[in-house]
C-alpha cells in the first residue's frame, strides 16, 4: 500500500522540485519484480545488509514470534534480503537537500505505521 501511495504522490512531489527515491534491503531481483508489478516510476534502490539504514539508526531485528508469523504467511525476509539477519529498517521518510542536510524526518518504530505521503508533500511545500 505504501508504494502505491507514493506512486500516486510522485507527480506532486516532482512538481515541487524533489526527487523520490525508495530504499529497500531486498535483493535487486525482488525490487525489480516489485517495480514491475506496481508500475513504479521512481527509483527503488537496494540496501544490502541494511547498511544505509544502519547509518540512520533505523534497523530492527525480528523477534522470534514475529519471524514465525511471517514464515507462516510464506513471507521469507531472509530469502528476499539475501541474508539470515531477519532485520528490516523502520518505516522512515526523509527530505534531504542538495547539501545533504536532512530538512525533514518522519520515523516510527512500529513497522505497521508508514509515513503518509501527504506529510512529506506538506513538508516540501514549507521548505
């Protein structure tokens, strides 16, 4: 759902002079599949091993009960990410200016809560 919402917002984001880039720990082949399935027109970059996410302090490890739940739903994070760490980045959205200064950040440690594109657009308008 989040990617679809971002895709819907891409026109307004680019009209404000910004570029949208998503980053995922998924292997490139799975990200490509997702881009094709969702018809995404923005870049979806790969962050193997959550290296970028770690620099922002965003990585969390799955507790065993959640890992088992995901596997029961046939969601194999280790397979998609290409490592057995069972880690993911917290949902986050940043606006970073041309000088590499973070001008806006929205992060939630609850993986079920995703930043709203509308918040990002409003933040872009205020800059």
